[in-house]
C-alpha cells in the first residue's frame, strides 16, 4: 500500500484535524472555567491529555503509537480476566 503524498493527506484531513483540535481546546476551556479548576491540575487524566498534546508537536514520527501508550495500562504478566458474575 502506497501512502498518500503529504499534500494529498493535508488536503484530505485538514478540516477533520481542525475540528478535533477545536473540540480539545473547548474541553480544556470548560475544565479551566470549572469551579475548583486548580483541584484537577494534577489529575492523572489531565496530565495524560497534556502529555499527548506535547507529543503532537514532536515531528519525529510515531505520534499515534506514542499517544496510545500514554493512555494505555502497563502490561501485567499475571493479569487474569475477571470472572463473569
């Protein structure tokens, strides 16, 4: 499979990327305007969102995988699937 040329990819996905970035900005604004916003400053979820945003600016590649890893749990060799109730 041949990847799209950079210009074609930009033409195809620009509006979608713009919309998603605006959504994220709006979510962060809502959190920031919320009562006791400083109380969630160190919440692990918000910390992960900020880490993911930092990865977006890194041009070295593999951004999707790196962001997925930020939100993934570490591998636990002894993990067992819970039994259904």
